[in-house]
């Protein structure tokens, strides 16, 4: 067998159909891995949790753009490294890897992690005071919609003295500000961490292998390769880097919120970021622990939440 020939196992083929010209075509199973992942690994709380994207919505996307998906599938299964992965898993562990289903799963995971969002909180009174105490000028928006900029030293001194006398009270209730894409808050490492975690969890649970660790070196090498293949890393990721990514996922601490969207209530699992943590630039989740609310702290939602449409994109 040539090195770049795809291995297709009998159980990969779930149906034979006739084309318009009467030829028989094998329909390759591309969904079994995604179905297992959605049922056993993807975060679920009830039937209406928002976790990036449910499988049925992803299926609709594939259905609408089949040409693009098929192009990705064939590029994937013709890859020499994918064939070697199939061959090694079959030879060393007796595991039959369905490359078609694996490609679709990786696409599904990639969509999920790109669709997730973050809830930003408004600055507390104390944080507002801290931000404005060293101002050099003040801009006033008048009732007639005219704007007046003041840099008079005496006026500014009066304002600064008043601000500095304001009491800094501890806050336990925060106000929701807006929903944003995660890459507006985090560096791309957040995507690498989740992709690695999700695919590692799938390999560990789905493939029946007696392992000394959570994954074999073969599986680790392929995850490192897939991070590059699916555009999440410029270079192939090393096994030591994968361990670092997985360790950082264990630090993830998300908050569950219940949102009313018209007649329905949506359960959302997301990172909630305080003003002091998002105001100073992107957060690298490997270099800095992902901040979250503490026990006893809560969020107050107004009637309208900016960016809420991202939950249904």
C-alpha cells in the first residue's frame, strides 16, 4: 500500500446510494465521532445550554456548504500523516481510526471554540474612581448635545479633591456590560487550550486502549499536528507544550448565567471578566490565571445586554 493511501474500514461505510448516472457510491460515516463527542464530552447543562454551538446547528452549516466541507475532508484523508496515524493506531493498539469522522470532529471542535463568548462587567465605583483620579482634563456633554472640554486648573483641583474623598467600598454585585468574542479578551492560546483538551478527552474516552498515561505518544503527536492543520498554531505543537495546554485547562473556572431571550431562558456557561482584568489588554491564559467571580459575588443584568446577538450567531 502506498504511504498516502487512505485506510477505510468496513464499519466506516454506513450506506450505499445510487448517483444520478446510476453508479453506486459509498457514503462514508463522518458523524459518529461528533455524535459521541456531543453526548459525552461537550459541556451540557439541560437541553438549552449555550456552549459554542450544538451539533445540529453545525450539521446545518455543513449541509449548506457541502463543497467546502468535502474539500477539507479529502485534503485531510489524503494527508500522509493521517494515514500514518491510522496505520500506527491499528498496528500498535488494534484501533481503527475513521479519518473522515475524525476530520469532521476536529472541524466541529474548531467551530465550538471560535463561537464561544465572554461576558464583560462594568467598572465598579471604586474602579471608576481609580481610573479617573489622575485626569488632566474633563469633557462635559451638555443637555443641548454640545461638548465642552475643561482644563482649568482650579476646576480640575476641585473635582480631583472631591473624587479622592469618595469612599472605596468593596463590591459583591457587579453589573453586566456586554458580550464579546473571546479573542477580544484572550490571546489565541485560549483556543489552543480548549482544542487540545476536547480532542484529548475524545481520544482518551473513545479509543479503547490500555495506556500508562491519558494518551499515547501517537495520539499526542497527532493533536500537535492537528493544531497546526486546523490553523490554531503556526508550527506543529510539541508534546511538552500539549501538557502545558492541558494543565491550563484545569484552571478554567466558568460561571453559569441564566438569560431571558424573549420567551425562552438560555443557560450560558462562559468566562465572566471584571473590568480591572479586561481593561489592560489581552489576557494570555497560560501566563496569567483566568480571573473569575469569587464565592458570594453576583451579576446584575439590565434590560438590554450589548452583544447578546453573539449567542445566536
